[in-house]
C-alpha cells in the first residue's frame, strides 16, 4: 500500500504537523499588514508552514489578494517585477478582456503584449518591451500597490526562495537589495512574506542575516518568524498512528528512536519512518530499525561523499573532533590529536565550514546543520579515514 509518510513535497495544510502557534502568528501578521520573513535550513518545513497559514487566511473573513511565487528561476530585477505582475494578473483576471482592461488601466506606460494561450496547459502572459522607459519601469515595479488601490483590496505577496535571487545578482546585490527594500517599504497596501534557505551547501553563509541584520538593507522591514521544532510527542504519535492505520505496529520506543536519531528534522524523520514502514509487515523490530537506518545512509551516500570531496584536510579534522564531542578546540591536546595546528587555524577552519553551511555556531558552540550528514560522517567517513 502507499506510504502515509510524505517527505518529497511540501505538505498541504491539513497534513502539516505541529507549529500551530507559529502558523497562527504568521497568519495574524499577514492579515494585519505586518511584513514577515522565514528562513531556515533546507527541508525543514517552510513551505508547509506557509501552506497552513494561507489556508487559515482563506478561511478568514478577510479578502486579500494572495500572490505566491518562487524566485528559484528569477535572475534579475526586471524579471522579478514582470513575474510578480504576471502572477498577480492570474490571481484577479481570467478572460482576455479582463487582462486587457487591467493592463490598460495600470500598465499604460509599459504597454505589455498579452500572449493568448493556444494549448490547454498554457496561460495568459504579459510580455514587456526589451527597453522600458524609467516611467514604465517604475510603473511595473509598483504594480502590486497600484492593483491593491485599483481593486480596493490588500495584497499579500509571498516570495519564496528569495536567497536565489539575491545570490544571483552578484556584485550588484547590495544596491539591488537597497532599491528593493525602499520600494517595498513604500507600498502600504502590500504585505510581504519572504522565505528561503538561511544557508545552502553550495553557497554558504546566512544570506538572510546579511539582508536583515542591523545596518543591512532590509533591517526593520519584516518580523522574523522562526520555524521552531515539531514536538517529539506529536511526531511520535503521528508515526504510531500512521503505522496503525495500515494494520502495522510500531512501539513508542521505536517511534521515539526515529525522531531522536534524526534530531527532530521533519524531512529525515518522515523519510526514516517511511523506510521502516515499507520494511515492516507486522511488528517493527530491531532488525527493521537498523536496516532502515543503513538504507537511509545508503540513499544519501553519494551527495554526502560530494560534500566531503570539497573539504580540506583541516576541515575534515575539525568535523572529526566535532563528532567526538569536542568543545575546547583550542586546547593543546585537541590541537595535537586532530592535527589542527593552532587556535588561529581552528577559527579559520570553523569560518570556512560555516560558509559552506556544514556547521553553524549556536551560543558559541559549533554544531552540524544536517543531522543525517553528521551521522553519516561519524559512522561511515570517520571509521575508515586516517588523516595523519
């Protein structure tokens, strides 16, 4: 039968586990016009939480225009504004006549061409001239505010994967972000929800802290809403209940072991539970749990090996020490045992690992960001690696 565990797509609102107070907080913010920002590590449930909040907005008595888009394939300021305009058009206009009327009323200087769908899976689209005058560019940039005033309805603009847009803008990113922050602050009828990965393994340090910290372009613009964890009891109850619905049995001990082994990470807990569910025909036992753990590590063997290929020997030594529970990295004993050479080198290595988004420092203590990579590194990499 189909597995009850979902890990390869954002959950729809009714299926989202926990985080009820966070969803209520986000919903309240968006309805009262408070800009908000959510960032966290990959696959921690950001989109699922947004689904839950937007469902609550849909069920409320309010009637905002909710526009949701991802920046994963947006690489320029112009492209962002054009994508926002197209997405908003699709929210409020259905027929060619409605598209033409809205374009005439609100995008007169831009004078966009409207592409009419010829196939069933196509949609109406706005195409803008290659060269836009300053007036036309400003008109396009401020379209969300113009639409809200035109229809007398507030607009909620949900922009996901914002980090990809910022990272792709290169040396112009700071100037671009300053323009964007000033523009968005001027739109009093539009509420923004910005989300994305605080760090990525390919690009490194916290993009959002660079945007929202003091003296940064978006400082004071939006309230940061941390995801928080899904409580152990709620997750383990869900695992037990999901097994039971299929006529299979998992004890609370095993459900808790799955949760704790993955340190409560939603994606990995669901993935691990799914493997155990598939391997269980009646009752879950030790062999099924251990085999499931090895299968999960096998699945991620290749991507984790690629991560290690980009690590220097001192970085590997630092991670080895971290998996051994070392806290005083600059002690003479640790420097010698793990070939870290000096305290200055320790700081350089730690900073490099943070920029690669492999570790983060919480309360002055480094820790792995990815709990499964931590487990794989300890069980499979360190067991066979000799660095002196």
